[in-house]
C-alpha cells in the first residue's frame, strides 16, 4: 500500500503543472455521471407521463359526471333530436371498458356523447351506470377507482349524495 501511495506521489510530481487539459479518467467519470443522471431522468419522465395520463382520464370522467348532472338539472334537451315536443328525463353516464358514454333520457332519438378511454386506463369496476334525474342526483356516495394498468396506480372519482364530484388519490383494490 505504501509503495502504491509513493508511486502516485511521484506521478503527481512529474505532471506538468501548466497543463490545463483533462485526463482520460476525469472525462470518463464525468461522462459516467452524466449518463447515470440522464438515465434516471428518463425513468422519472416516463412515470410522470403515466401519472399525467391517469389524471387526465380521471378529469375526463369527472367532467362527464358534472356535465350529466348539470344538463339533467337544467332539463337540457340539446342532445335530443330536434323536436318541439322533446323533453329529457335525466341523463345517465354509462361506463364500459373502452369508453364513457353520456346518454340523455330523451323522449325522442338521443345523441349520446362518447368519451374514449386510453388503453392503459381501466375502471376497477368494468361496467356500470350513474343516473341523474331532472331534480337532483338521488343516490348514495359512490367511489369509482380508475387504475393505470402500466404503473398499478389508482385515483378515485367520488360522487357524493348531493351530486358533488371530487377526485382523490387512492389505493388500488386487490384483484
């Protein structure tokens, strides 16, 4: 060990003190650190992208619920066929594995609004419907978890008994 230390000291003393260039070892160390940090940032960026995708789908579903609630309470016939006698008896939001569908309860031919889902985002309960009538939401509090199948992260949309829609982080239920 002492011999190695002595050789390093001699090599250090022999170096030209006026030389301002970098050694190969210094360049390799800086390159390795740069590659390590950029690799870590790529992994973090992928996770961020997956989180944003889940958040956007949760927001899309929340907006569909709020839209249905508001249209039902207003008695809006805008999604019913053009008819002087058209009326709407509430709206329903129907979820299936590929889309969120907003259905008006028209006495005429309705025009549903369809929101497609991303393939990696799934509802933990694959198919269900939420009904809003023309007076108010008449139901119990419902917690609807959405899951990103790539990251196994979940967020929930909560519809309370008054019709208020909120979003929250949640733990994914066991399969």
